[in-house]
C-alpha cells in the first residue's frame, strides 16, 4: 500500500514536471521580447572614457516584435538599435555606450526598450561602472 502511494506520488510529480517543461519550451503567442544580458557591469574605468556593450534583443514569440522606442535615463548613455522589427526566432543587436565624464564612484544607468510584447511592453537594461580618477 505504501509503495503504491509513493509510486503514484512520483508519477504525478514527473507528469507535472514534464508539462511545466513543455509549457516553457512552447513559443509565446504573439511577440515575446528577451534581452540578453539584462545587466552589465563594466567594472572600473577612468573618467572621460566612452564604454560600449552590445546586448541582444531576441523574439521568442510567434509574431513580429516591434521595438517602438528606446530611451535612456541620462544624456551620458546612448542606445542604438539595429532593427525595429524582429521576426519570430530572430535577434537584433542593441549597442549601448556610457560616457564616464567626470563622474566618480558607482554610476548606474538604464536603457528602456518599449515594444509590442503584450506581457512586457517595457523592458529595462542596466549598465553600471565604478569611475575612478585617471592616474597622474
């Protein structure tokens, strides 16, 4: 009796796990934005430098992903998008640059990507750096 219960419980668990994996691997209906990576730390950098990082915007959905707007939280940060429309299964680069200017210490900036993804129409990308004075 006890072994039958354990076997039944184990079977239910395995079936539930399989269904959860199946749901995760199925493409989302409509567009689905994923930015990789979502954050990047440049580490330490000296003042008055321009740092650059390329992010990937991917569409894991079943319809075209339309990037409606890309904005930044500061004038020291710029973001350049290669394509405004990403086909299902496709990817496009997002090039982000951050000027260290005369900042000192930890600097954190965000890039905001607005899209037609019905579940996540505003996606944040974060870049950060610790700015140190140039050696004299």
